[in-house]
C-alpha cells in the first residue's frame, strides 16, 4: 500500500499487476490469492480515492474476473469491495470515460443477475445469493445521479428485484405497520418490531453466515435498498423511481386485487425528503394525463388509467405532508381529468368504467382538499370546483346534456364529501373557513333559463330539478358544517341577548357590511331566488328546499338577512288572485320568510328591541294575510306542509295587510339603534329605492319621527325626479359597452361559449356596477343580447321583457337608468358631492 500510494505511476503498475494476477488466479481457482487481491483492491480504493479515475477501469476488470468464478465466499468479498468502489466514484468517470461506464455496467448487471439466476435453480445457499443482488442494488443507487443512461438502466432492473423480495416476505399488515412507523404514527397500539441482531448488522456489511440469514433480514435489506433509492435530492431519480414502482405493481397485477401495491408506493414515498415528495405526485399526474389521452385510440389502456389514479389516491390520502405542493394546480388537473372523463371519453368507456374511475378521482380531490397545507386551501378548493361546474354548464351542448348533468352532480357530491371530512377531521394547521361569498357563483344554478340557456333548452325538468336539489342539499351542508364553524362563537349559545358581548359574529348587525353595502352575497342570493320563481316551471320540492335553505341562512345571519329580504318582499307579494303557480309559490315563500324573520328578531334580538315582536301588529297582519290566501286558494300548502282548500276567483284583489304602512308601524314600535344612522325614504310600491337603500336608515327614521310625520316622509319623491336625469347615458348605452368588452376579452377556463356574454336577466338593475368590472363575476351581470339592445333603443317591448327595471314599465318608454327613482331630491345635494368647480360645470 505504501509503494502504490507514493507515486501515480507506481499505482498504475500495481493495479495492472493485480489485474493480470487475478485473471491467472481465476483460471487456476486459487481462491486464497483472490481473497487477498480483493482486500488489497479495497484498501487501494480507500487509500487512493483521489486518483480513482486512474485505476477504476482495472478494478471493474478484477471484480468481473472474480465474479466469473461463481464461488459464494469470493462473491461475498467481491460485493463488499464493489460497495467501497460505488461509495468513492464521482461524476467525472461517468461523463468522460465510456469504457469505464460500459465495464461498470456489465459488472453490475452480473452481480444483479447472479441472485435471480440462483433462485430459479434449486440448490443450497439461495438466500445468500439473493442477498448479494440486494446489496448490489443498494450500492449502485449511489451512482445513479452521475449518468442518465446508467440511472434508467439500473432503476428498471433493481426495482422489480427489491419489490419482489418485499412482497415475498411482507404481508399487507406488516407493510402498513412499517409505513406507520415511517410516519411516526402509532396505530392500534402496535409498534413495528425491527431486527436489531448481530446478524442484521452483518447483513448491512455483506458479512453473512449461511445459517444466520433469515427472511426478515432479506426483507430488511430490500427495504434499505428502496430507501437508498428514494431518499435523494435528485428530482429526476425520484420521478423515474416512482414510475418504475407503479409500473412494476401494474405488471404484477396486484393493485386492483388488494391495496398492497398502493401501500408499498406510499411507503417508498415516505422516504423521499419532505420538500420533494410533490415530485412523485406531479409525475403520476402527468402520466395519468398521458395515458388518458391514449384511451380513444387504445381502449386497452383503461387498466393503466385506473392504476395511476389509484396510485395518486394513495399519495394524496397518506398522512405525510408534501411541502411545496401546489394544491390549486393539482386540484385543477384532477378536475380537468374528471371533466374529460365524462365529456371527452364518454363514447370510449362504459358507464361502469366511467363511474369507477370518476369515484377514484373524486376521492383524490376530497383527500387533497381536506389535508390542510395553508390557510385558504378550503376556500380555494370549493371555489375551484364551483368554477368548474360553471364552465361545464356553459359548454354544455345538446349531445352531452345527460353527461353534463351527471358530471355536475358528481362535482356537488365531491363538495359535500369535503365538507363532511372537514367537519370530522381536526387539522394541526389553522385554516380560514369558506364564506358565503365563495358560493356566489353557484347561485346561478337556481336560474337555468337565464344562466345556462343551452343546457336548459335540451335538459329535462327532472335533470334540472336533480341538480338544484343536490345543490341546495350541499349548500345547506355548507351552512351548517362549514359557515357556522367559521364563527368563533359557533359552539356557544347564539341565542344570547343582543345587547351583550356574546353575539355570534354572523348575527352582529352589519357583519361583513351586509347592511351598509346593498350589493352583498345575501342580496345576490335573493335576486337569484326571485329569478328562480320566474322560471318556466317551478318544482315545488325544490322550492321547499330553497325555503328551508333561506330559513337556515336567516337563522345564522339574523338582522343582516332581514335587511336584504324586506326590500324584496313587496316584489314577491301578489296583489290579486292568480292561478300562476310560480307567483303563488313566491308569495307563499315571502310570507313564510317574513314570519320566520319575526321569530328570529324575537328570539335573538329581544334585548335590543325591548318588546315581544309576536305581540306587534305586523305579526297579526302576517297571520291575517296568510289566512286570506288560504281561503282564496293561492297559498301553496306544499311549502309549509299544511293542507287546505279555498275558493278561487281569478283577478280578485287581495286585501294585503302587510304593506308599507305596516312595516313603518312595526319599526316605529321597536328600538334597534345599533343598525344604522342615515335617513331613507323607501317606496314599497315599486320597491326600487329600498332595494338600493339600507334597512338601517329605515330603522333610524322610525325611531326619530312621530308616526304621522315619519309616514309622510315615506311617500314617493316627486315624479319630476323620475324624468330629470343627472347623467349622460342610458342603461342601454352602458350595457352595450360592457357587452362589447366582455365579448372581446372573455374566455372561461379555456372553454369558449359564443353566447356566454349575451344572456339577459331581471337581476341586471339590482346588481352592483363593480361586478361588471370583474371578469370572474361576468355572469352576475348577465348582459343583454345585441338584438335586445336594438329593440330597447327603439322603445320596442321585448318578448318576456327580460331587460327592464320594472315589470309594469310602458313599452314605448326607452328603459334608461336615468328614469330609476333617485334618492336625492334636489340638484344642490348632488353639487355638494362633486369634487371641484369643473365637475359642477357639467351639470345643466
């Protein structure tokens, strides 16, 4: 050793001499000499590692000659020397010496094959030969990062060998126990039993005795080899190893029969550094997308698609974290895959195949969304699914209505599962709860005719009702499991006096600006509810569910809901006897909600009102109006579960006791000083000023005037205010501008619908202008079509009169925003609100 290490030339002489002598000793079967040679070579590698590139090729030649002897004792020493060689190699040899790479590859192939070959031939010492191959696998993994070809070659060769060994000696329960041990999870009070014997220590160093080697030791060595493969900082190695493990499981046909293969993949992924585990998931998602694209031309790839999907499910449902994982990107990929499964592959797969694969993808989405990584994850997940529903509904065509229906139901079921998982699952990471605002886009599912015309034209009433029923069921689950838990007071008694400090936050007046801002989520929901009752046919079962949902929301938000509902009430109230079921259902819903509102005020705001609301005249008026409606057979009994029949006289006026004066008298008898401070002059006859106003102003007016004086203040402003405009445009001009902007710029998640920005709605005048400026909220404005605008400019009444501010507007009057009732009664107050003298000059 001293001679060889003193000069490089001497090192070359020594290694050449050992190479020639090894070949000679191998032919002469001189095992003792070969043992000494292996010891010298091992010592040279350790001593002269800096000059390993000088004699690495000769080392491979020496080890190959020893391997060819086929003697087990020599091969054991050979593998130990091979391990020392692999530990000292670097990238220089693998990138600049092709002869060495080829020699090293042949040597490694021989060491890997010897164990497999001996297993196929009956004979002694099979376990010892297998161990040599397992040790070789673990050693060669140290060199995979130096050369792409070497990495691909030996990952593909070693993984099947290691996997087969683990499968032979590890049952599913054993594997699961090992996985839990890796994750530091104790389950069923069982701990993994590790082999900690002297024999196991010897295995790790390649020094084994025939009689001491056991199955557990072989299994342990195979697991150590897999750990060496996956515990790396090389993304390419992780990606390739993951694919090889999954493909090997597929070749063995083990995944669909039992969860062994998926658990095995989870265990391998648990060895990946936590900051790189997302690489394995991203790789499988990419492969799933590629294989899915092959389905139309290669139907036989369906088992591959299912297998990759199940593998992804195993990773996202595991207890380990994946730092750096882009949740929204992964979620969007899964949603796109599920959408393509229904829309793009419906003609390729059977119904059962589609349902099976869809269920797996849904479980992936649910597990991913319920494993919290950051504060707003749940919000982002729910919004992403709702956006996908909206995109699917927009892109629906006559040929895929049924498929679209099934897909939307599946997405809604997914949200339901996520909510239920979150309600039962405690996360160590604090998170933000989903809000009512996150659901605003979904309100469109209440108005199919106006929101999704293409779907509504071809869909059956049952399909529309199914979607609405499922949607309301899930929305109710959100209210009771997610929204209420976002209240820090949710687990305490929310029926405490309003004057105390124990308000649930949703009951607090003007929570989230629900009172001061007329364009809030509650008002938008009521606007869509109004459109729901304007649909061609109203399903009473869905209407009952909608009523229950609104009652639920009323109980949660209290005065905030009441503020937004009272301006809507006059629009839902019928004035004469009618046989139109939608009108009757809307009227019945309005009275039931008003009655429930009085109960909520009485129960949750008793100390602020200082009076029993049920004793006031408004409660009696509500009861009287309901009784009259029952007598006239305009009350929809299905909505409140009652029975009764009355006489029906078409066109007969209904003496409504609940009117503007009744509301004024009610608020004049209550004291709710916390709910606002500004004055308001509401007009319950057309309801528009109150729709754009504030209930807090009404309450303040009621508490600061005498009955007669305040009532006079409630009268309609002079008619002149309705014809004198304070601006330079009409609604037709404004809408046409916005429609042009949306038609030129809008695309929805890659799906293009030519009519997406040409829909009409009664909700246009009641929705805030800020929604017109946000692309994500484009459908809230529901722009009129060009043909509608042309007819509107000409003063022609449109069919169904979609684009109008009031239903009773004469057809000959151009529908202008300037004709809406304006709260300001004089020009002077407008001038005072302008910012400069130049602004004042524009007023004529």
